[in-house]
């Protein structure tokens, strides 16, 4: 997981609630569904095409895809079948946020399924309930709710810019954290599941292979070896500038920690 920037003021047309927008078109239909949900006090218990389609509308998916670069918010895997996910679950008590821009993100089917409708809070947090005043800023009040609730799950959009520094990886791609909220997020989304670990491990294995190739090419000449290794490191750093790359958090960890160990081994 890495921090993801979303401009919460750049609201997709279909989610807008200003007086002009809700007079016609997608925004009008979505707002009518929103008001009905609030009136009912819950989101439909069973799948509903008419209700579900409102938060999956094409402009929402397109904007989220651009924000997340086609990757899952939690595991950073690229996937063509990403789901529009609710950070606070629409069927987990947060029905009024079903169509709220700052509550929507992209997630792969696996992370989405594991996360489910559970939304744990810190023991000092208080579970929020709908207040009519929320309607005036329905697309942007996560920060307010976070202060009230103190959620134990991390939203990459509201997390600190260096949130990935809370993650600890090993050479097998497994991830853990000493931070309570990050550890809970890892556990809920199963971010150390085998497929993810294997994908992350391959990144390190590929780097190791490049380092070994440098050693072979240098043939014992330390000056040449240092130059070749610096080239490998520079290429790895440039790769981090590609926002579409998978597993950036792991790549950053490699750069901060593991690459030093791997390069040191090459001199032994």
C-alpha cells in the first residue's frame, strides 16, 4: 500500500449534489437513490442493479482508474477487473456513504472480498451514524469521520505520504507492520497471501539476477563492479518513477533496505 492522491473537490459529475447538477442526468438519478437509501436507513441487503450501478457509473470508474493507475488500493496489483470499493462499507452501517466520492476507491476482487463489511475502530473511537448535516458535504467528510471513529483500517487516500514506511517486508515478499492500523489492514485484506508474496519476491529475485550478472561481467575488477552495480541501482530508482508499476511499496523497501544487503553480498 502507498499513499494515493485524490482531489476530493474534483467530484465525478454523476456524484455531484449541487443544485444545478441534481436537476437532470446521472447526478439526478444518483441523488434520488441516495435520498431513498437515507430514508430507508440502509442500503439494499441483496444485490440491486439500479442501486449498485450508481457508484459504478462510467465517469466514476474512469476517474478512479486514473487515480489508482489500474491498481488495487490495498495490494497494488494491476487488474482489469478492479471493483469500485467502499472504504466504509455501504452494508456495514454506512449506507449514506454509498455514493460519496471520498469513500470510493479501487480494489481487486480478492482484497475486496477479504475486507468485507467489517470496519473495526480503535477502542477510543465512536461509531458514526447518519446526521442530516452530512448531506451538505456528502462527498468530502472522511476526515471528519476519522476524527470521530479512529478507524483501525488505513485508507490510502487519507494516509500520510510516507505510509509505506510502516510496512516491513522480508526477502520472500511477506509483509508485516509494527503499526496497529497497518497490521490490521494487512490482516483484513490478507496482504501476505501467497500469490502476492510470490509476485513481490520475483521483483527481488530479478534484482538479484542483475546483481549476479554484474559480478560475472566484472570478473573480479571492483571498479568495474561498482560502476555496473550503480547502473543497476539507478535503473531501479528510475523504475520507481513509473506510477503504473505494481508493488511500489515493496520496491521502495528494497531501495531503502534490501538492495544494500544484496550489493554488499556481491563484494563478498
